[in-house]
């Protein structure tokens, strides 16, 4: 039986056409399409300070460099893709794990505040499945202690908080356009900076310490005073052209996911066992993932089996990061919220490939569980 997949890439006809057109021009590297894509992202991310990159992991590296975390501590959440946390180690930061709210998967602002020390350089937060964290409390903590906030919005393109797009609030916010995200550029990402000065610095870090728009091209050589060692993290015109063909669909994709999520939520209200993630009143998720909280590990396995027998794929998506050997040197205490959420969560299919009858079938299973 062909299963309803948990994730499926979205690729519009225009994206395919655009990529093919760029591939037949002499300019396939970073060029005008990248600039055009960055401009088109502005209303979706609530800021003019957009830097596209080759993937969101690269954006994390740049954000951590800008936040100057080397040798300092970064408070982070274990409840995420390891892509959030591995760059902290690679950029020379020490991770201090904070607990999460087990009802939402979002980092707990009160626990963040408890874990601040003189060495804290940044706070990394993650919008699990595109469900916004408490940006008001978290940003006021950042302000109070003079600590930079980095928002992992890899999964949150199109989500809003207080009616403004995610991207409008913190020092650094990054998005992913990886294959299965709400829209993809095959691979890609964007970093949003609060300050223009960080945007300029980030632009240099993105490409070998050089702002490509500012280098002087002389007769036979180009000139630029390279002051910082950068990376090769830029987006190229082929992937940007794909993004330009995908963005016009974002509104419709969001609407569809929100309708599907509303049906799932109603079904879960009827279930004796299941719950879904709490959503803050200020927040409007993009529902990139729909997370069911099953009450226990055993009950999750039962639901997974039931869905599977009915041709429906489901899964945990990510597991807590703090127990991986790679993070053995990080600071860890009892993380009860993480344990509970990690044991209970199960993500079910949501997105353009889930038909109305699929939604009905899944909802019936949820309601009677
Ligand atoms: C929460 C989270 N952070 C970071 C990333 C890294 O994004 P990318 O694959 O674009 O590097 C991902 C997933 O891809 C993610 O889900």
C-alpha cells in the first residue's frame, strides 16, 4: 500500500521553468536572481535586512559569529533538529540546555533566565513545527541582560507573532528552504538581522570576508580589504530562481495547512487520550508540522501502528539533542519538560499532498483514539 507521506517536497512548474532558464544563461552563480529573491522575501520575514545563504545551517554559523559566542555560553533547546546545536560547538560556544514547555515544545523563558551566567553570549530558540515561542518574554530577557537572541525559524516561514511575520523580532532570525520545508529552493536559507551593521558584517562573512557589491574591479584584478575570515555560504541564481517560482504559492500553502490543522484540532478535542500543541494567543503557526501529544510512549506507539495500518506515515521528526554523545560536554540538568514532550510527540502528515479524504481518514483515527 502506498502510504500518505509525512513530508513531501513542493515544486511548482514555474520553479522548474525558472531553474531551467537560469541554467541556460552564462550566470548561474550568485547574481541578480539572488537579489530579486531577497527582495521578495522582505514582506514574508518582516525585515529589509535579508541575507540568503546556501542553507539554514550556514545562517546559524553566521549568526553565532555575529553574536561572538566563541568561548562563551549559548543557552539552547534540545528539542530540535541537531542542525540548531552542532554549529554552536563548531563556532566554539558551550551549550547550556534549557527546559521546554511540554505542552508546546517551546523553550521555557523562566528556565532560560535561571541559566544565564556572566558567560552567556546568546540564547537560541526554536519555533517547533512553526509554532512561535513567547517572543515577548524571551526578547525582554535578552534586553534585560544584554544577551543576543537567535531565532531558529527554519520551520517557521509564514508564521506570525502579534500579527507580524516571524523575522520581525530578534537580533538574528534564520529560515530554511531545505527540500521538505513549506517552500524549498532544493536547499537554501536566509538570515535576518535586526541591525543594518550586522547585515553588512553578515554579508562579508557569507563570502570569504568580501562584500561582492563593494569590491573594485580593476583592469585585470579586483581589490577588497579582507579583514575577517569568512565562509562560502551564498545562495546561487539557480536556487534563487527556484525560490522565485515557489514564493507565489506560499499564501495558498499556508491557508491549506491552517485549514487542515483546524480539522485535526477539532478531531483531537474528541479524543480521550490525545492533545495537540498549545498555541500562544499572539501566535499564528504555519503548521509546517502537526504534532500530536499522545500521553505516553506506549500510547504513541499504538497511534503510530494504527496510522501505519491505515496507510498513514507518521514520525517523531526530531529527538532530544542533549543525549547525543556529541553534546556530552554541554551543561545539563533535569529537563522534565523535554523528557515529557520527547516521549509523547508524534507528527502526522499535513500539507498540499494530503487530500480532503486523507484529512477525514486521519481525523477519524485521531477522534476515536
Ligand atoms: C529546526 C531546524 N533548524 C535548522 C535546520 C537546518 O536547516 P538546513 O537544512 O537548511 O541547513 C533545520 C532543518 O533542515 C531545522 O528543522
